[in-house]
C-alpha cells in the first residue's frame, strides 16, 4: 500500500480547493502519459462520481495542494 493524494470535487465535478490522502494497493493505480490515475471509480465526499481512469493521483501533498488551488 502506498499513500497518494486526491483533489476533492464538488457535486458538479469542480475542484473545491481541498484534497485528501488515501492508501492504495498497486492494482488500483495506473500510469498513463507520465501521470498516475485511479483505476477504479471514485466517489467524492460531495457524491460526485469519477469513473475509473479519470481521477488523478498525486504522490506528494504539495503537488495535490497546488493542483487543488489552481
């Protein structure tokens, strides 16, 4: 299990400015185009559902913070 950070999304799919950490096994992570993606569906706290392969994973908290605020 490895720790990753995900930018939170509101019910419309827009970034909220918040992020959270998750620990995931290797089979849940896909590398595509030099970035890491969640290979299973993700349901955000707001109820927004991101399909598999659409949720970007960050390997550092600083990276997630920058993405969440951009």
